[in-house]
């Protein structure tokens, strides 16, 4: 059997151009940091009862019935229509994000009970203010603006309900698709969808939304939902029982 000779070869050394390599490395580090931030926020989604704009170890703790502040802060009602008697003894102000799943839970599970026991009986007045977290909810800002356009047409609250009811449909859509959905929900609420779409595209209410966000930040809001009961902060989508005890204390 003939001998087999070993064949060996070597590649020429690769010369890295530092002028090209270092900027690429910087870009990769920035992208990795961004992805880590998004992942950390998603962890908070799974473990918490609210969505926060800042992340720390304490933010990752599950929400519970103890998420009630002790010191009242000054919070304005804002410009949107209120639910309930404007002269009610207790004022409840919710800072919310239409794309936030925990905000939807509060709307679906807690608000109906608040309405039945406290709003419809004249014990509290309930106000909504915007706090879209567009870093993780890309359609939230325009949803907030759409609700302002609906308010301009005279029907904020029905449109507010349409946005939360259909959240699973529009939350993952592109900006253009979401805009079409917002127009469709306007029609469902008895509004003019075409006019609402034009209104949102104009950006005429972007500053109004920003004013709400600035007011919330000044009041200590760093996540949604954040609800103030006579200035006492209730953080997260807490059970109705938590709101009940907080409101009843203020009614004394």
C-alpha cells in the first residue's frame, strides 16, 4: 500500500485594520447594551404588576397590596373629562399607557368596580392622564394622541375603552397599521375615523400628551399604571380591595 504523505498548509496572517475594527466593536457594544435593557424590561413585565421607565432590583419585585404611598403629593386633574361628580370628596387620577398590559388589567378588572361603588354613587371623581412609555410601547404615544383627537370630537371615554378593549390587536402593528386601527375604533365609538386619522397625523396633541408625562414625572410617577387617591400614590394594577381601603380612608 503506497505511503500517504501529509499535506500541510498555512493561511497568511490576517491583518486587522484598527480604524475599521474599533468603530465596529463600539457599535456592537452599544447594540448589546440596548438589547440587555430591553430584556431587563421584559423580565419586569413578567415579574411585576406595573411597567417602569427605570429598572433596578427593587423594581423587579412583584407588585402587591402594599404598594400604597404614605405622603400625598400635589397632582392636577388635567384637561380630559372626568368620570363622576366634580365636587366629590375624593379625587382619583390615573396615569396610564394604552399599550401597557397592566393598565388594561386595571381598566378591565378594577375600574368597573370603582365605577359601581364609588363613581356612580358620587363618592369619587376619576381622571385619566397620559404616561406613554414609548421606549417599550412604540404605539403608545400615537394611541394617546388619538384619544385626544377623540376628545376633540366629544367622546374621550368611549374611545378610551375601545383602545384598551382592542389592545391585543394594535399593540404589535406597524405605525401605519395602528393608525388605521385607531381610525376604525373611532368609527366604533361613533366618531369620524377619517378626521381622527388626520388629527393624529398632524401631531397637534403631541404637546398635550407631553404635558401629562411631565406632570406625572414631577409627581413621582416612574411606571404605569400609577394612580393617585387624593394625592396618595397607588402603584401598579393592584386589586380592587387595595383601592377600596385607600379610598375609604380618604372618605372618613
